[in-house]
C-alpha cells in the first residue's frame, strides 16, 4: 500500500469521518476549512493523490461523489496517533512509513 503524506492523511480521515457521520462526502470548501488548505485547488491536488493511491474513488461531474475504498482498519490511541503524526512530519515521511518504522523499532526493542 502506498503511504500518504500527513496532509493527505488528514484529508482522507476527514472525508472518511464525514461520510461515516452524514452519509455524504464533504464539499471542497468544508475539506479546505477542515484541513487548513488556503484554496479549493489545494484540496483538489490532494484528492487526485488520494485517488491515484487507491484510497478514494470519485465520479466525474457528480457533486460530492467520493467513495472511501480503504477504511481505517486499526484505531490508534489518540496520543499514539498524535506522536506518530509528529514523527512523520519531523522526518518528512508518510504516516504509514512512520508507523511501520516506530512499530518495527518497538518490536526490536522488546526482543
């Protein structure tokens, strides 16, 4: 599975949560506000990345037509998630790679 950048992960998590809560994908304006993007175009670039990496599917020319393809399978403790996100940002790596690296290190330390 191809990893996401922290900003892509934040957008993906927001979309997933909104669809789960309301049954409808959020608007570009809602996504921009929730993720701190300055423009809808910035959100569009992230949506293209999420789609190309197989996390979402969009129907062209249809309003709010985002389908989540890869729901989260593991719920992390919020503090662990925050620390993992911080590690990913500090090391300029995708969240998935940071999670794998931290888990690998923890497993190696326990042996």
